[in-house]
């Protein structure tokens, strides 16, 4: 089978799985996860096959695998859509396929497949646990998720969206994949739809990303109207790029290329949760953990960064846009990190960490280091998915403890945990690897290599970005150490933590596999100038991905970024560990600062500035005043007027003329006539005879006179 | 011979009296009396025209005989009706028998 055909086929198995599950397998849990896993495995197999073939092609960037078909007829040409696998898409396929497959496998165990159904479990709420009899003893065990099949259907649809986005060769199908994922994000965040917080979170996510998507669509429309094409290779032709760069626009003095880049970037601001559209991501933690891992760590938010890397040739034409991008990225990196240090929920820390890390990638892109950003994208996908899945395993272990001890505590609060390294060893070691990768622990973790490359690229040319990212890296290491210490080290702080249990193999196997990548993936991107080991292995990643845009200068080696990254990583880890070693409860936590805990009050500001006025406009202004008052008032007035006219006409014309004169009058006349003539029929024979006598006299007289006159 | 017109005037006068009686008498039997008078007046008329016309033609006399017979039969029937009505209505005043109306 040709590679192009394979590429076309990659997004299809999960779509097919979605349809089959929805139509046929909704009641059968085993069948639905088989179908979903089958779809994921097929896509993974095709993606890996394409990846391997792509590796074998010399100069993939100049001759990518590409195939397109005519789709929408426009005047005398067609809008063509198709697939394109150049080096960027190849590595995109790699990390997307692996993370999606791992998360699908994990979901089987996460939703407690094989466990009994809980007595009080209702569809739409998280399962509470089932009571079983064992040895005459009643035990509470975790129960299976009631909406199991629905979950697998939705994540299959999501996988379809992501694969479509990665392989597409034009902005239109990329946007289609983008929106499909947005929909699935909404459906999956609100998966437990009976929880009001989950419902609201789903709506918030969709609305916020929608704001970004509107601008992105404007950008797409602008591109199409300016160039007549939406395919990447069409837009990135040197001639086209030059034209776009030279046409000025009235907004901010940007060239057309800059404005398009900015508009498309705003889409990423929404989708990848950059400031100011980041507010949806922490609330999105209401969804089940595999959702958090897949959508909000590894793939969907990465799609925003992926798209920016894709349009990098366009974006890089205007230095002002690049500055905006770099600023937003760096600011978000620091912003997210400052909030993460004050969060107590294990998933919230990771959510803000994701926001921060995405800020890293965006900042790198703004500084022009797109290979570094792509590298960090791939490594981040793996170790963030690992961390989220690990946190899900921790939460499951804690919930097991909660069921055992029958005390109601928040299973996600890190201050209820502690000492879990003994109870959940596999989770501990894999989470540790992920955490160290996130912090950038030197040499043995992938995060180190990618973060180091970003720092190295921003040093020198963009010092403000460099300093911000360095501080954010310190905070990252700090809150990671805080998280690790509070969760796994020390002693259990509650009974539930003391009774925690390791998770099933379907949950721990993906953790192990992902941790292999979290460790080893960095070694494909060792810079050549690295002291000691640099140059032993060629910087394959840089060559492979860098070739997408032609020659790219390798950053000049400098000691300072390397030293900085070592210092902040190790220093942050050490300080975090030491600060939280002996902390027993939140009162001893020095960082429970209200501003940080409350996320810099951004949600409250938005609520006061944007939401309340919007609700007021809708409820009061438009509904009460305009709709009910004006429009309905006008209609009521109109109605009353018409009724008055009708009444008047009735009084003036209808009643006196029609009713009285014609109606009653006619009957009066007829009755009168009858009354007058009736006595003629008196029934008295003598009267009849008089009448006939008169008639005879008259007729005789008439006959006589008439006959005489002739 | 006396002029025909004397017989005719007599007949007319008798007829008028009879008609007057029919139209103005209350009692039904009296109305029948008036009817008889009218019929007899007609008979006088018929016989007069026969006598003063062609005597040989018997049609005039035959007509008069038939009129007698019919008058008698009719009176019989009329009286029977009056008796029947009296039995029902206990009245012989023609003006009270006004059921045949609207």
C-alpha cells in the first residue's frame, strides 16, 4: 500500500470506532473498548509505518509524502484538500499515536472495567463504589463507570480529530480537526454531566476556545482572500510569502503576513491555554483523568503549538508579531508557574504546569527557535501525559483507601496524601521520572534536553524571554518537588493514604512505556556543541525537523544557558524537597498565598468585566427591555388598536345597520306582513266564502270590461 | 206569458237571499238552509230558461231534476257532518269551527 494511502487512512479507524460504538456497542462495555482499542491500534500501526517510511526518505522536507483531492469547486478552480507528511508531521504522528494508544489502554483500567456496578451509581456521576460480599464480610470496591462505552466513543472521535489535524496539508482540514477536538473536549470535560461543576467547566472550555477560534477563522479567511489557497505549500511559496510580507494592513502597522499570523496565533492562545484565554484549562480538570492527560496535556493543547510551528514561515515574516508571540508565551510560562506553586489539588498543579510549559514553547517560537519548540512539544507530550496518568493512578489508589476507610476526604488533595511511594511503587517511580523530566533534571530526562535547547536559543537574542523562562524553570522544578514530596514521600497523612493500593496493569503499563520515552526521547536531540557527549550522536532531531524550513543556524554554544538550566532545575528540586519534607498540613505551607491560590483573580475579573455585563445585556437589556418591553409592547399596542377599530366599526356599522336595519328590520317586516295577512286564514268558512265572492265579482267585472273593450 | 226577466229577477233575488244567509248566519244548519235556497234559485233559473227556450229539448228539465237530487244528497251529507261536529265540539256555530287554518 502506498504511503499516501496509508496517510489518508490514519484518521479513519477511530472515526469508524466512534460510529460503531455509538450505533451498536453502547450497552456492551467489553465490545466498546475492544472496538476503540482496535481503532487506536490500527491508527498507531499506520502512523508508525508512515513514520518509519518517512525516516527512510532522504530530504523529506523537499519531497514530503503528499496527496490532495479536489473538494470544493470555486469559480474555475477547486479548493484542494489533502494530506502532507513532512518532518514536522512525521514527529507529530509519532507522539500523537503513542500517547493516544497509551491513554486508550489506561482508560480501560481507569474506568474500572471488570468491576461490579455500584448500587448507587447513576449515569452522569462518577462511580461511588460497590459493596461485595467476601468471606462473609462486606467490602466496598471501586465500581465500573456506568457510561463506559460513551467515553470510548468520545475519545475515539477525539483521536480522529487529532490525527486529521496532524496529517492535513491545508488550513481548512486542520481547522476541522481543531473544532472536532474542541467538541470532544466539551463532551469529555462534561462527561459526568450530572455534576454542575463539570457541566459549567465544559461550557467554559468551549466558550473560551471559541473566542480564539473566531479570530483563527478570520485569519483563515484573510489567507484565502489574500492568496486564493489554503494549502500550506501554496501559502509558503516564497513569492506568496513575499507578497504577504509587503502588503501593509491598518492594524498595528502589521503587514498582511503579520496580521494573519497574529490572528491564527490567537486561535492558539485559546486552544493552548495561553494568557488571557487560559481560564478554561484548570476547570477542565473536572473531566476524568485520561481526558486531562490526552486532551489537556498531550494532544489537544499541543495542537495549538503544532499549528503555530506549521505556520512559522508566515509568522516569522513580521517581527512585531513574533514579539507579541514571545511576550505572550513568556508571560504565560511565568504566570502559570506562579499559580502552580500554591495549588493543593494534584491535577490543578499539573494543569497550571501545562499552561506554563506551553508558554515555554510559544516563547521559543516567538524567539525564532522553532526546532526547540517542536522538540519540547514532543517531549512534553510524553512526560505530561505520564504525569497526568500517574496522578490518575494516585487518585485511584487514594479512592481505594477512601472506600476502605469509609471517610469522606478529597482524594485529589495532596495534603491528604503522603508516603505513597511504599504503597504504589510503579506509580511512584514513573511519576518521579515524569516529574524530573518536567523539571529538566540533567542528562537522563528528555525534558532537560528540550528545555535546555529553548533556553540556549533565547539566550543572547531575547534576554527578557530568557530570564523569564529561567525563573519559570526554577518555579517548575520547585512545584514539581513540592508535588512529589507531598504525594509520595514522608508518611501518610490520612488513613486513606495509608490504605492506598497500586493500580491494575492496564493503568501501570502505559505509565512504564511513557516513562521510557520520557527518559530516552531527549537523546535524539543532543546539541552538537554540548560539552562532553555532544557530537557523539548527531543531533538527528535538529536535522530532521530543521530541514522543514531549510537551513537553520545552530545556536552558538554558550555556557551560561547550560549553567542556568542546571542551577534552576537542581536548585528548584532541592528547595522544593527541603521546604515540604516535614509539612503536615496546609497551615505549615508557606506558599498558601491568596493571590496565587486564587489564580491572580483572573476568573473574578472576567466575571465582573465580561460575564456580568454580558448576562445583564442578555437578560435585562435585550430580553426585558427590548424584547418584552419594546417589541412585545409594540405588538400589544398594535393588537389593542386593531381591537379598538374593530369594536368601533362594530358599534357604528355592524350593530345598527347590518344587525338592526337589515337583520332585525327584515324579520320585523316579514313578521308584520305575516301578522297582517294571517287573519285571512281564520278557518271560518263564512269568511272564506265572502272572500271568494268578492274575488268572483272582481274577476267577472274584469272579464266583462275586457271583453267589451275588444 | 209574463216576461222571462220576472223569473230571472225572482231567481236572482232568491239566490242573493240565500247567499246572504250563507255568509251571515251563525248556525251551521242555517247556512245549509241558505245553500238550499241558492240551489232552488238555480232550479228556477234553469226551468225558466227551458220554458222560454226550446220546450222540446228535455235537457233543461233533466238538469233541474239532477240539481234536486244533488241538493238533497248534499243536505243529507251536510247535516250528518253538522251532527258529527256537534258530537265532537258541542257547537253548531260555524264561526267556532276554525281549525283549518295556519
